[in-house]
């Protein structure tokens, strides 16, 4: 299932393009406005993309990847890709000479972002370090690469499908993450059985309907928290009767509490 983005609301961002890498490892920091799209492009170096704020949609060689802030997108050298973000984000790319890539995945995938990775990226962002010149910064770059290489790979955080039964359901939930409609009620709407839908979720998405919907709600909560809503307000908006179950869900995916996430946005 591919998202259709309105051409009237989106804006094109110039893709970062140079013919030769200025260094074996170099960084690009940027801020993307809402509904920003980058054109399809590729480059002879590998790239790790990280964000702060909402989530980043990447289409790489025909596959859609959606990355929230706790996951980075790994793109091998020469892989064609484009991106889209619905909400404003702070962006960072780590561009790596292909010969330095050792234990990274062979194809585009998602990598967990640890607190060490975040701290180094934020330090470089604050000091405008695009190429490490000092020895201490070169050591930090090596720590950063070691951390990224050692992370567990996820193929998709929010997988999609063209399945005729699931596709309209997933689209409706992405448009309204708080939608409480049960799988059984969805089955009636698309004229099939709950058991059939549950089977398709596992075979097409690799997870249960409940898990998929929780991930959509987690992504939606990032934007609500970023725009100033309290933890309790977000929990109620997503259909929780109290904050504690929402906090547990948020921590399960992000590794931090909603308040910790909000404090890092300041």
C-alpha cells in the first residue's frame, strides 16, 4: 500500500547531492517543514538517516519504510530512495564511504537508536560538526558507527500491504489512530471473517492487528506530545482511560517515557 500525497500540500526539498564525498564520514543536519518530499535519488556512499519530531517515510527500491525517532533508516550505497514527512522534523544524515561499511545490513532497513547515538548526534548538531576534524570527534564518529553496526535490524516498523481486505482498514486507522473499531467489526465492514483478517495480519504484516494499531497510536502520540499536549491528554485522545497503560506502551517502543521524550524536544 503506497501513500498518495497531495501535490497541493507537499513541498519538494532539494536532495543532498554532490558527486564526491567530502570525507569518509560526513554529517548533514537540516530541518524539514511539514509535508516535505525529497525527489528520488541515490549516492555512491551509504547513509544513516535519523530524525527528531514526527516520523520519516522512506521509499527505497520499491519498499516503504516508516521510521519514528527511536529508529534510524539505513540506506546502502547506490540504493535509490525518496522521502516524505507529514510533520516538521529535525533531520540528520550520517554519510559513510562504502568501503567503511562492514557489519551493516545489505539492504535498506531500520536500526535502533540508542541514547549514546542520540548524545553524539546532538553534540555534533550543537557544535555544527559536519566533518570530524579533531581527534576526539573522530573517536566519537567511530563509537557512533560501532553503536549503529551492533543494533538489531528491523525490516519494518509499520508494514503495509495491498491485500484487498486489509488495505482499506490500515488506511482508515492511519487517518484516525484513535479509531476503536474492533477486528470483528472491521471484518463485517469489508465482508469477511475476523479469523480471516487475523490470519492476513500475521501473513501480510508479520504481526497481530492489535500490535499494528498500537504502533500507529504510538506514532500519533509523538506528534501530540511534540505539539504540547500533556501525557494525560494524549492517553485520553488515544482511548486510554488512564495514563499508565499509555506510558507503558510508549516506553515499549521508544525506550523512554513520554515525559522524557518531551524533555528532549526542549
